[in-house]
């Protein structure tokens, strides 16, 4: 990973080399920047070219920013709406003899011995994380069945809060998913997982990548749009 400074902004980018004669700059929907540069070009020359295109890169990132995960400001009080697997639940905070979180009659009930914004927020985050781990593991196992022909293996599944991404993966076969995804419908979560599984085979957003994604999950565009709209609305 490399970067340049442009005014008060820092533009980070991944760099790949190829036999091509010109520099290609790609800004992906997750706001990441990827450069494909001629094998003989120097890093200094590459950075100069990135600086020349910096205004365009930032404009592209601003455009994609509107579709990135968005969490509205929460006060964690009764009456708020919270999502779980695509359904809306009304938060109900109660005081009791034990601390727990449960779904009951269309409500997300958080019981605390000492109710407070911090305690409710912490309890909800833990509840979401526990359910995310179980659901993501199950859906990853199901998604891998679509890749039997490729003999694909996931070596690790990690849940990590990411500011600008729903998911990512590493060359060593680790899938990383944003816990916020547990608020979306299962089909949306499955789309993100299959997207990352496709990246384990084809790292870049090339036509070949999208052809593979289309093969493995033909309705991916529908669920991608639904995910963006749902999470942008909070």
C-alpha cells in the first residue's frame, strides 16, 4: 500500500505491475484505489501521475461515499428503530434482575440491571456480534458449496468493524465481514460473502471477476442495491 498527500487529503492506493505501456487508475465502489503500472515505471513517476489525477480520484470517492455503510446517530432509548436481518424492530429498554437482549413481539428488548446509554449500547453490540458470528459462519459454509468446482477454501472468517467496507479478503484465504451486515437481509449478506469469495479467485474488479460473480450469484445487483438503500436509510 502506497499513498500521496493532496492538500489536506491522503490518497492511499494499491499498486500492481503488468506488461502494459500506460498507467491505469481504478477507483472501486468501496473507495479503494488500485493502480496497474508498467513494469519499468518508478514509484516516484507513478506518484506524480496519481497527484495529477488526484482531483478526479477524490471526486470518484465522494460519489461512492453515498453508498458506503452508514450508521445513524443512536441514543439507545426506547422507541428507536433498529434492524436485524432486514427487519425493523422497536427498541425497548427495561430494568431487571439480569442483563440480556432478546427479540420479542416485534421488539428488541434490552434488559439491564443498571440501564444507561453506554450499557444498552454495549449490550446491543455484543448481541449483534454473537448473532453475526453464527449467521456469517453458516452463510459462508453455504456459499462455498457454489465453489466446489474451484475447490475454494476459506482459512479464516473474521468479523471486524470497517468504516468504508462491507467485506474484504486476504490472499491467504481470510474473509473479513463488517458486523453491521447482520442488520441486512440474509440475501444481502450472502451477496457480500460471494463477492469476497470471487475475489479469492480474481483479486481485481475486472470483467472476468464480474462474470464469475454473475455465474455464482445471478441476482447480485438486486441484493447489492437493496443493501445500499437499506443501510443508507439507517
